[in-house]
């Protein structure tokens, strides 16, 4: 809870996140992740080592660049619906969240510097598929569903929570209401299709407006993740874009459907991705949180740092 009441990214501090954790573990480390659940890697010695090396690499990058580090928990798939499918009990799930926060707190104690604040961020994922959900929750259902995870993050000492790869505004509203009830900062990250629309068909502008309208603008900020910049750059115009403070783009230009069917990793071009971020920083005046999503790794985030520093 070191930064819960004063998130450095809200004061203009440039921050990095990690890249595509799940794609790195699967394609670079050869670790099997059932249901794309990154926390399953922590069940083996090889997985623990891979996760430690992964996070240490980004921690070094943050301090080398004198940027802050938004440290994400590997819990995008660690909610009740997915835990049931993975055969986990509620006690198992609670312990996963406790250990995730404890591990990041240790990393912060070891690596943080005055120029590089490390924020512990509890990550939530959608209740259904992150690209094409078959079931849409109401606001009340979403608040009830996600409140358990948010409560654990607050209990164990996360500075904030983030919901990533959300596909429609009602679930986002429910998550924000649950976070507000628990009094913890929250960011909301929507994913977009190749036409720049949410999978629900909503525009990004309308989705952000709907969340802010329903929650008295409680979210600390909004983000975009799991889409290539070419898919959404054309929609970023207008005063509303000041609410977008973070980007975690894909390296690949593939659509969500193509990514789902792909059996090899498309890691794109790190240098090009960095240059695209530099261009987006010109149209997103409050952009302070930058990292990657599917297919990206430390190379991409390093290039993003270099390109945006130059810009």
C-alpha cells in the first residue's frame, strides 16, 4: 500500500510494465499454461525460475531507464470461473493472490530506487473469453464476481488493481464499482479489434464515457491492451483521450481470431513498435504507462523506452 494514495504515474512519472507474460512463458520458455493461466507456472521449479528471471529483467530495465515499474501480478486468469475449470479451491486461489503480492513486495524492496518507484498492481481478467465472450455480465453481476479478487488484492497490500483485455463496458463498470467499494485505485484496459472498436461493437470513446458516467469518473485512468497500434491509432482524437494513460500493445498485427488460431509466435518488430509508441505519445498527452502485450518481451519495452525518450 506504499503508493495507494499517490500513484506516481498520476503525477506524470513515466512508468513501464512488463510485456506479454503468457506468450513469453509459452513460446520462449516452453512452459505449458492451461487456460493461459500464468500463475500455473509457479507450481514448478522451472516455472518459478522463469518468472523470477522475467520480472528481474524488467526491474533492471526500469531502473536503468529511471522509469517507474508497474509490477503486475500473474493473476489475469485467477478468478473464480477459471479457478473452477482448473480444479482449484477458494483457499488455493486466495493463497495464489497472497503469494503474488508478497513476491512483488520482495522485488520492490530489492530493486526500487528513488528515481524508479515500483507499484504493485493486482491484475484482473474478464470473466469470459478475452476476445469473444459468450456470456455478457450485467453491471451488478460483474461487481459481485470481481469483488473477491479485488478484496484479496487490497487485503494483501496491492497499491492498485487493473482490469485488462475487457471487451465491453458493463463488466468494466462493475469492476470499478467493486474497487470503489473497497477503496482501492483501479485502471481499466479495453481491447480493440482491427477496426478500432471493442469486440462488443462499442467505440472506445463511448466505453470510456460510459464507465466514467456510471462511476463518477472513479477509474484512475484507462488503457488499451492486446491490439496493435495500427488497429486503433485512427480513433484517438478528441478531449476524451486525456483519460488514456497507458498502452500495452501487441507486437503482431494479427486479428484476435488469427492470434487465437496461431501456433507460432509473431513477435513483430521491436524497433517499429517503439516508433509507433513515440507517435502515439504525440496524440495521448497523458501517456505515462507503457509496456507490451501478446508477443512482446523485454526487447520491445526497451525500444519503447528509447523511442519515447527521444520523442
